[in-house]
């Protein structure tokens, strides 16, 4: 079976992983710059403050496992895109990396995408 290349944006995106986002996912996002909230000292920031900090630093996408973020925050006027993982367990998520990569590459400022990942 031949794998087709994944679509990528014309620019290198700056992607932030929220707490709970599996670190190995960064290797599937080749060509982009990935940082973790904990690496920036932002691991104790609550959602609104984390989003504001990420936007201030020029991040393009926030990858998170917080499925309630869309109800807790006003996302409409944001410049950062949101990609929400349906399952954060790496052994499960790793079998669905193409879905995550596609969602990240399709992200546009202010967009919100939930990547559905089966529980098992």
C-alpha cells in the first residue's frame, strides 16, 4: 500500500501542545515547530491565560485534549486555531496520526476541530 503525502500549509506553523497532549505526537508534525506548554513554563496557566500567552507569542495552533474548551472560552475572535484530540492515550492515538496531521495542516486562524479517535 502506497501512502500519499499529507497536505501541508505553505508556511511552517508554530504549534503549542497543551498539558495532556502526548509528546511523541510532535514527530508526526514534521516541518513545523512544536513546543509544549510545560517547556515554556505555561503548564500552570488556565485556558484563557494559556490561549492569550500563545497568541501573544505568535502560535498558530493549540493542540489540546480539553474537549470543553469551546464551552469555557470565546473562540470566535481568536487568532490561534484549536485542534482537540478525542483521545490522549498514545497507544491509541498513534494509530490515528493521519487524522491529527490533517487537522493541524487544515487549521486556520480561529478554527476549531475535534479529531475523533476511538477509545480502543
